[in-house]
């Protein structure tokens, strides 16, 4: 997900180079029945732990606990 300008500080160089400037967000399979993924272009508020994925080197929210549409 592309963060709004005030939240661009949440991404690092690996997010920029490997994820096109997106913050990785992961909904775990056990939560997919209750946490719905955003539609392309949808503006959302994502809640969950903000962590460094040490295997890939990018920042992410994993797992996503809640994703709320901000229409």
C-alpha cells in the first residue's frame, strides 16, 4: 500500500526499491474471513504491528488486525 505523504517515513529504501514505494501489509490466512483486503485505489486505515521483515529488509504491517475504509 502506498502511504499518504505524512506516513512516507514508514517505508525504507527496500520498500522503495523492491516494493515500488509501498508499505507491505499482510493479512494472515486465519484472519482473511474477518479482515478484508482493500480494493485498488481504496483509501484505508490499517492497524497491526509495524515491523522490519528481516528476511527481505523492508518495513511492513504484519499481521494486519484491521483494515478500515476511509471513504
